[in-house]
C-alpha cells in the first residue's frame, strides 16, 4: 500500500488539517445518530497524543456552494464535544494566524467546506487556502474519497499527507476483501435494480469465486434465463446485459447463485399473504419479494465454503416483514461464521448496513463500511481520487 498512516508522520507542533465525515442526521437541532462522529475520535485522539493540533474539515448536507444556517457545522459542535470529552473551537473562515494563536492542544472545527462553490469544483485557490491552515494533511473521510474536491484531493497534493485511523481501517478491510483476499471469496449483491450495479457485477465476476445475486435484480437475471417472473420488479430491457454478465462469469470461473425458490405475494405490504414456490413457478399475477428457504440454505452452503465474504444489498424487500426472512437468515449465518473466525466478512452500502442492523448481525461482521458511494466504487474497481491523492 502506497499511502502513509499517522504512524508515519511527525506531528509534534504541527497543525494537522484533518478531513472527516461528520455528516450526521439532525432532528430539531439535535444529532440523532452520532456514529460517524464517534468513529473519528481515535484519529483526533492520536493526533493530539502526537503533539499535533487537529483542524477538522468536513461537509454537512448539500448547501450547493452557498452558506446555509441549517447546514452549519456549528450545529454538530456539541455532539463532537460530547464524543471527545473536550471543548472544540469553531471557526467560520480561519486564518493561519487565528489558528496559531490557539493552544497547541486545541481542536478546531472549520465551517462547512461546501458553503463555497470552489470545494466541489476542486478549485486550486481553495486548496491553497486550506493548505495554508496546516502543515500536514490527514484524510479520515473514506466516505468522501470518491469525490475529487478541494478538501479531499486538492489539499492532499499540497501538504505531506496520510490516512487517518478510520480511513486506514477501511482501506485495510477492503484490501483484505477484494485486492488480496483469502479464497474462496463470496460476494452477495442485492438491491432493486441491475442498472445501478452494472459496473459492480462486471468487476466482481472477475474477482470473486461465487456471486450471490438477490433482491429485485435477481428477477432480471431469472427473466433473462426465460423464467416468467409475473408482476415482479424486473428490468426486462437489461436481459441481454444480464446474460452477458452470466457469460462473463462462466469464462472467469465465477459461480453465480440465483434464487432457487422465491416468496411471492399479490400485494406489497407488511403481513401480506404470501407463499413459497420454485423460482420458475412464480404465478403470473404475483410479485417475487424475497428468496425462499431453499435459496437461503444454498447461500449458507456457499458461506461454509468461503474464507471471505463481501456483502452489498439485501436479498429481498427487507424493510417489510415477512419479506426480510432471507436477508435476516443469511446475515445471521454469516455473522456466526465470522464470530467463530471461519469467515472474513466485509459489508457496506446504506441499505446493507440497515439490513444487517435489522438482522442483529452487523456487530459480528469483520468490518462494516458506512461509506456508501465510495464503498460501491471501490467494489466496482474504480480508482478513488481521495485515496490516490495520498499515494
């Protein structure tokens, strides 16, 4: 790995420009989930322990290049102070002299980087301004690493740079899962549409040994094989694409697992009357809303054979019972294998995290990424500008 970590940097007496992700949910001015804040605490603590002054850069919401009081990071300051157990100095537009006037052990929070249109444009002037505030750049926001912004890549080219603890953990987990994994590798890819994950599927069939396809996208693959999926969510116009991915998998030696049996219903609502049928026996007036128990058993057998698991997306309409059964059962099984040390399991993506939390499985997974877009682009095999800039 070409990137450096905090262990490689001399931070004594240095101002450490630190890009973090504290884009947390707010309700009535209160942070309702501080997970992203608590995950950056080790980086800030380590910088302070090494004699550095952390100067935190972050975005919040989508202000579209204009100041917006409802998206001010000042709203997040109290939760950040609670997590750190210390005061944090908030600055709207600091100068280097402002920062140098602070005690060496201060923690500084700079106003929302996206209040300026120059941030998302990766304007060199903004990168130069940010670089003027620090001596070292530390990127701890993997979730923004797929964006070439002034605070993620621009400044990284102007200062000695390294990955923070959260970024380091994320990169090592993904390296272990996809770049240099213990084999066999199983990938679970679910979700509604094939169209949103074409690059992902195409990349994975070259990298993994077994590919489990679930959710609505499995219907598209079944239909491409000539299966009548009734009124199910299905992208019939992508049948040729689905067949091409299946053919590519055959040439790379990747085994593709599609549902053998499915849970169908006539309406999509909680507690709707449902039945389990073979995948090829979906009634013409019904919708496939989950994988059946035989499919789950087949998936769990694949997990038994695997050393590494990558998971992105649910196996069914997990938000509504009883159509969460397959996701819950497969996730619980993977969690058990992970706890016993038999499986390295890495998962990510918004729906994925929600599904694994619902199944009470996430704490047992080896690593859960909260970085939706960046996690997906890494799995797609794309270069992430925020990571490349650290090299």
